[in-house]
C-alpha cells in the first residue's frame, strides 16, 4: 500500500525469451514521460488590477500555485519563459474576469495570449453588456481561451486584457474565486 518512489525496483519481462530484468521506477517515469514543466499563476486575492479603458494591458498574475521549473515571473515581467530543457507542445489556459464600477456600461472586452511579444490567440466579447461585481451577464464576467502551441526554449508567454466601457472605472478582478489565471503544461510526446 505504500506509494511508489523512484528507488523502487520493478520486474519487467524482457520479451519473447521470457527473461526477467529489474529496473528502477525512475527509469519507467523517464520512459513514459511527464507533463512538466507546469505553471499556474493567478491574480492574487489582495486587490483587483486597474485597467485603462480601451487599452490592452498586461495582466499582472502576481501569485503562483505551482511552477515546477521556476520559469514563471510573478514579480516583474508577469510571464512564463520556457526553460532550456522545456521545448515542446504546451496546453495553455488564460482566463480573466472583468468588472466595472458602473453597471450596464461595458461595450466589449477581450483577452490575448502573446508569445515573444506577438499576438498568438485572442478571444473577446462585443456588444451591449453588463459587468458589475458578481452580477451575471451574457459574458458571465469572465473570458477564457485555451490553445496548444509548439514552444522553443526561451519563448515567453504573457496574458493581456482589454475592456471598453461607456462610463465608470474598469478593472480585472482578483483571483479569490480562481477567476483570473494563467496556466500551462508541456504535453508528453
């Protein structure tokens, strides 16, 4: 009933000859692969992020739940940089929850994933909307996107938010309900 650890030995049939050999669990893990590196950053519970009307703004995901390679910067650049041994295909998830101090004033909003400073993917909402506090609207207060990208070592990824309002003060809501986050992991080959 004990958990398997890297030093545990396993017996493997060597094929048609019926020869048994032993190998360490760590070698099996290497053979199978793993979905690392992994990062999960979010806008902390301390405060909402102010965002200017009609201006694309980098989302300051300033807290982390996990970062297996230490490749996400939550203090200055707010971006994930693919480590030297991390090239490959990644599943990337980006979500932001928008709000405005005045109800019924949102004209549109969007989120954008940028890779090396260039727009890679974007999703948005346009039209008369209602985003205020926790009240529900057509948009549901949050936008999200998911994509798979082939990334090279030293590529960097950032999330941006945009909101247009007819009046009031727009913001990106903090992550106490996990509404504003930036996540990803390398897919096994």
